[in-house]
C-alpha cells in the first residue's frame, strides 16, 4: 500500500491506537477473563500467593503500558484532526487500528511467547499451536487492516 502524505496522520493514529487496544484485548481477555496466562506465568506459575502477586504487578504494568500507548494514539488522532489536508476516512482509521492490533500480536507473540518465553497463550500447554495461532492472527489482522486502509482512500473526506 502506497501511503500519501495526507493519509499519514490518520493512519499513524490508527496504528498506535490499534497497538494499545490490541494490548487491552490481550490483557483483559487472556489474562483476566479466561485467566489463560499472566505476564510471567511461564517463569512464575500461579501456584503460590507470592507468584500470583508478582504476576498481578506485572499484568498491571502491562496494562499501564497499553493505556499509555492508547493515550499516545488519542494524541495523534487529535493532532490529525487539527492538521490541514488530512484524509478523514473511517476505513483508513479502522484499517490502521486493525493493522496496529496485528502488529501488537506479532511483536508481543514473538518476544514474550518465543524469544523470552515469559508466558504462552494457554500456559498449561506451554509452547503450543495457540502461540502460532496468535502470531497468525496478527499477520491476518495486518493484511486485513492495510487492505481496508488502502480502500479508504476513495471515501476520504477533507
């Protein structure tokens, strides 16, 4: 996808918002609702109160980071709203957010699941098909997001 100058502010905001929102989905769904893993659960299994407390702190730091990234994305969106000549397209913004979510999944999956091995998608299974599916979902979200963002140029409003 070739990006034009007038697409950059909104696409950048969407990418950063997508990274933050993808992190929130991961933390809320996998860490809290389904309790499949915590940030350090491969290194600190949830089998003692101390390990639970340590994991809770690291999950909190993870959520603080995703909150900060989302705040930066909101700032970029505000800056884009004030910049002259920016293409305003729901497809461009949504596509950027999907691609950002995918970027989060790929980077977080590669670093935390494979490189550092601090947790896995389904911790009790260890490294499994679910870790590869998580990476694949990231790649798919990036492809879909960039495709949607590219199609949004035609409907852009200035």
